C-alpha cells in the first residue's frame, strides 16, 4: 500500500474568552464581614461553643449554626503558619516577594488567610505579630486589607 500525502489543512481559529460572569449574593454573615471591611473594621461570628470564627461562617465545622452574634476583632494578630512567594506571578496580590499566611487576629479563635508584606523571607516567622494595612479606598471586599505587615510596636 502506497503512502499518500494528506492535502494541506488549514486550521480555523477564533479568539474566545471563557468567563463566568455573575453576581452573587453574599448573605447576612459574609455581607456583614465585607461591610465591616469597607468601614476598616473586622468582624467575626461567635459559634455555639463560644469560639470566634474569622472570617465569619454561617455554620461551624460540626454543622452548628453560628447564631450567637457578631464580634469585632482586632486588626493585629499572630502568624500561625506561612509560605514565602519569592517570584510572584501576574495574578498574585503583590508584585514583589511576599508571604501567604494564616493569621489569627486578636480576639479570634481561628486564622484567616491573607498576605504579609514582610520585606524578605528572613523577616517572616510563625508567631510574629502583624497588623492590617488598609488600601486607600475601601469597597467592601477582602482586598480592602491590602496586606498585613510586621507589627513592631
């Protein structure tokens, strides 16, 4: 059987951007948290067992509703664990080296994930105190906290 050549094929292409554009209702718990951020305040919610969860959740990990009210927590806290990002990618929140960290804010019993602008990796450690640095114009979103920074006070 003789090998035959396929005719030149031209691939047809079309530029297409796949997006999932939608509006989401955040509800009363996350809505209160985001509204607080717009006011430069951080709220958690008290769970049935007395713990303060930050960021707030409607239910704790055991499935119990968190109905015991909102609690304002501090804007400073402690890094519980972290990872250093030496070479940020374009969609990272900072375009210089930084840490992603779990931060337990003063008055909270859980830690929240955010960014720490420590300057360099040698300055980062678990147990260090950090404080929120707010962006100039708040909008009611998690990025209202631009980052956390070492609290050397």
